[in-house]
């Protein structure tokens, strides 16, 4: 018990000691905080005194500024009063000046009117006197002199106008010829097309020498059956290691080529197999037409064609005109028309499309009545082509007037493709007939002594009778002959007409 009491007393004493220490520490901290608070209060008071002094100085400056502004305001009021008085005086002076100017103008107007009346009277009197003297001197009345003067002025004006028109026509012709020559030359230079004409034979290489015997067959049975079935002549001994198919009908020759290629690939050649290969070749004609049409449209840069148009275009791969393949001619024409349209700023797509389709009707002329231009235009219209393209097709041989610039470009592209070197060939009889027709047409005109076709029909020289045709009539005669050729002849390119008039005088002495 005693030990427990001692422990309790000791614990109480320790607690008292700890409490005493805590009280001393708290008192020391409170004293420190009190001192810090006093210092803070003193600092704040000093800052407040400084701020108060600054505010007093600012208030003093504001009061001084207000007094200055009050003085300036009073000066401004005085200045406005003086300015108003000066403005009133100036307005009064302006009114007085305006009244004076108005009075002076009225006086000057009256004086000027009087002077003009007097001058007009003197001028009228002088004109009358001069007219009387002029009539007495010239023997003409005023009306007769006016009519004569009017006639001379009108005649001079007509001569001047005619001279200006001739100069303008000459300048325009030189400029147009130079630009047209540059455009056509650029279009031709951009073309890269074959120049060889199409032939009437097809040469097929043989895979081996024994294939020639299979084609001939026992006692010529196979070759006779093939020729009778296809209508094509088969020449096996003309060239080594090859077979020649000869026929003027391009469609028959192509069917025979496909059938023979199929037989040589299969290796079995007998009458029954020949008939089967021939039937397959005939059945695949439409596919070949479509493939050729799509290939040509792609090379020409034309898309969106109707399937019927594509197939009809493909049939033209077997058509020739003076030895030139028509489908290749259309591709070349489309490229030339597009190049020229780009040069002059025309619609390139319309020109390209019209040139590519302009001979579309040649594939149908044996089936549909009418010219190939009209037949092709009708088919293009039914297949959804635009009116500009339809007009370009119908007008490329001037059967209808061209309605757009693109239609004229199609005509030019057609002529370029047909007249370029080695594009077409012509038989001698046809050539002579064309030269004779040209000379006979020119000879129909009055005053023509002789007509001579030159440069393969590209130029015609016309000699006229000097007693019947004057120098002044030469341009009109040349133009008339050119228009007659355009209307009555069909020809590629251009024909230059040169009219020559020669007057010779001779005498004999003795």
C-alpha cells in the first residue's frame, strides 16, 4: 500500500512538473507573439501614415488641377464667344458677296445676250451675202451645191470604207492563215500513227512444217473444204513457214484467220473440226467487235459510249477507205481534233468525241439507206450523244451546216488524217478520173481557156481569156471556182485555185 501511495505521489509530482514546464513555455511563446504583434501594429501604423500623406499630396494636386481647368474653361468660353461673333460677321459678308455676284452675273448675261444677237445678225447677213455671191459665181443654187457636196463626200467615204475593209480582210487573212497553219502543224506533229495502207491478204506463221500437210489434208480434202466453207483462198506454197489467206472481203478473211488459228492450236484438222472451228469463229465476231471498239475508244481517250456504238465502232476495224483502215482513221482524227481544240480553247471533249464518231455510219451503210454521215448522226442521237456531237457527225461532209466550232475542227481533223502522206492509196484509173473531173468542173466557168490540175489534185491552174475576163474580175472568178469545187467534189485536204490572165500584143514589120 505504501509503495503504491509513493508511486502515486511521485506520478502527481511529475505531472505537476510537466504542467509547470508547459506553462512556462506557453508564457514565453505568448510574450514572443505579443512583441511580434506590437511590431506589426507599429509597421502598419507607419504604412498608414505614409499612405495618408500620399493621399493628401494627391488631393492637393487634384485641387490645383481643378483650379487650372476652371481657368482654361473660362478662357475656352471666351474663345467660343469671339469665334461665334466672327462666324456671324463672315456669314453676313458671304451673303453680301453673293448678292453682288448675282447682280454682276445678271448684268453680264444681259450684255452677252445682246452681243450674241448682234453677232448672229451680222453672221446671218454675211452668210446670205456669201451665198448670193457663191451662187452668182458658180452658177449653182444652194440645193444643187449641197447635193453635189453630199455626193462627193459619200463617194469618198465609200472608197475609204472599201479600202479599210480590204486592208482588214488582208490582215485577218494573214493572221488567220498563220494561226491555222500553226495549229494544224502542232496537231499533226503530235500524232504517232502507222502510215502503211491495209492489204487484202493475211499471213499466218506455221508452228511446224508438218502443219502445212495437215492443212492440205489427204488429196487436198481439208483445204478445199476450208476454202468452200469460208470463201477465202488459202495459199500454202507462196511463202515458207507460213500460210497466206487471200480475200477482198475483210470479214471473211478475219473469220478464216480465227478459225485456222484455232485449228493449228488444236492440231486436229478434218472437215468436221473445220466446221466447228468456223462456227466458233462466227459466234465470236461480236466479242471481237466489242474488244476492238473498246480498245479504239481507250486509245482515242473517249469514254461513256453506248454498247451499240462500241460494237458498231468495232466493225469498222474491217472497213477501209482508199486503203486506210477506218477505225485507225477515227482514232487519229480524234487525237488531231483534241489537239487543235486545246490550241484554240474549244471544248476538247466534244471535238474528240465528234471526230472519233464521225464515220460511225460507214459500218451501217449496207444495212440502212442514206449517207454515212446521216446514218451515223441518227445512231449517235438514238444512243444518247449530245446535239453538239451529233451535229459534228452530220456536218463533217457539209451535208448540214456546222453549228459549233468543234464541228469545224472535226472536218479539219478528218482532212488531216485522210491527206497525210501514205495514209491512203488510190488506183490509177480513179486518180485520172478525179483529175479529169476537177479540170472539167473548172472549165465550165465563163472565160476559162484552159484548166490544169497539178500536185495530185491539190492545186488547179486556170488560164482565162484576157478579152472576156479583166484583172478586176480575177478574185471573184477564183472564189467562184473554189466554191464550185467545194459544193460538187469530194476530196481530202485543200485545193488551191490559181487564176492566170495574160495579154499578149504582137505586130509584124515589113
